[in-house]
C-alpha cells in the first residue's frame, strides 16, 4: 500500500454568524466539524454529499484558501498550518485546485496563454522566453490546440474552459490536486471527456486527487476511495467497489438508491429521505442524521457516533452498524 500524501485530523472550520448589522452573536456555522481522512499517494479520493454538506469548504481548508478553526492538515509530512506565508508560498506549486466554475476562475481580459503561464513567472519557475513553449505543451496535454493560446475566455465552450482550468493547475507539476465539482456544470458527454482527461493525467504525472462531487455516478468512474459527508462530518469511508457493493450507513444507501441504472430491467428501491438537511448553524444533538433516519433510536438522538473500522478500510459512523 502506498504512503499517505495527505492526512487530515479532526479538521474543523467554523464561520461566525452575525445577528443584525451591528450586533454580534456567539453562534457559528459548523461547515466542517471534526473530519479525519487520509489520501495516499497516487490515489483519487472522492468526497460526496448533498449541497451544503461542507465538501468545498474541506477542499479550501486543506489548501489554506480558507483558514481552519481547529485540527491538523499534514501534507507529505509537513503541517501546513505551522508554516509561515513565505513557507506556504514555496509549497503552493505542489498543491493546486480546479474550480467548479471555469469561466469565473478566469480573468476575461487576459488571454489564455497569459492566464496559464503567469503562475510560472510568479513562482520563478520559468523565464519569459520559456513560458510560451511550456504553455503550448500543457495545452496539447489537455486536448487544446496551439492557436488557443492567444484567445480570450469568452471564445471557448464550457468544456474547453475546464480544460484551461486543468492546464493552469498542472503547469506547475503539482503532486496533489483538489477538483471541486469540476464537471457538474458540463453536459454528460463532455463530463466523460473531462473525467478521462483526469484519469490520463494521473497516469502520466502520478497525480493524487481529492475529487469533490455530489454525483456518485461520476465518482464511481474515477475514484478509488469514497468518503460520504453529511452536515460537515464523514459518515462512511470505503473503497469504491466496497461502498457500492455493501453500503452500511442509511444516508449512503439513500444516495446510492438515486444513482441511475443503465439497465432498465434492473429494479432498485428508491429511498426518499424525509425532511431537509438541518442548518449547520444549529446541528441536531447526537447523530446529525437522526432527524431524517428511518431507523432512528434513542441512542442516535443522544450520542454522536464515531467512525469505526469494519475491516478492509471500510469505516462507518452509525450506532446501528
């Protein structure tokens, strides 16, 4: 088994809640609430859950784009939150991010070649004379043509813009890439192309991914390990095949029941959860899922479960398992 590239220990990210324009309160939004996860070198770790579950906040907190409230983020043996800004900047090329909105992450007034190549100059990794050739190389690698280098963002389709976002991330030759819902805004046929591009780049460059998505069918095709997030906490973590074959947590079972099956002759019971996801500013006591769980017991309402290993790396946080 390969060594761990990233270890996250009891990560918490809370945001204060204001009460009126001038008033302050002690309430906080618990966007990430005690998350532990390990991502091994060369692995693709998929993070899934409903909108508002804290998936994107975890990705941003890991990269220190959002500051943590508590916990540890250990990248290749280095505690990222123990680094100064200067030390963190020197480590930035090894950790990059692909954003959900490819157009919003690009400056509409800057040509694509400059948008991709400017990071090389910022980090002193290439001279001005070398930048253009390096940009052309990474464009070809991401399935774009050389003439695209002088075009502006509005001249590209959504799929092409996401390829540009990926090119900008990998031009620094990172070890670790956070992909935050990178295909959710794309057509299904284009989604498949981008997923294949992620897979090809991983094989060629040995990349390690944290792939964030709400779509389990997308995660199934790319990820080796999957973590299921609910209201800022992991409720189940397992290898892809194991999770799809024998999900243990009621929330995971409900998510999987909504995944379309290509074969119309195969029937699957659809599990519809009652109620809405609670507010992270006022999470329920005990198990956070107990307000929607069809199997809730008294202990679920009173005691918060912790992730327990069922064997083979399959972990679940549920009193019923």
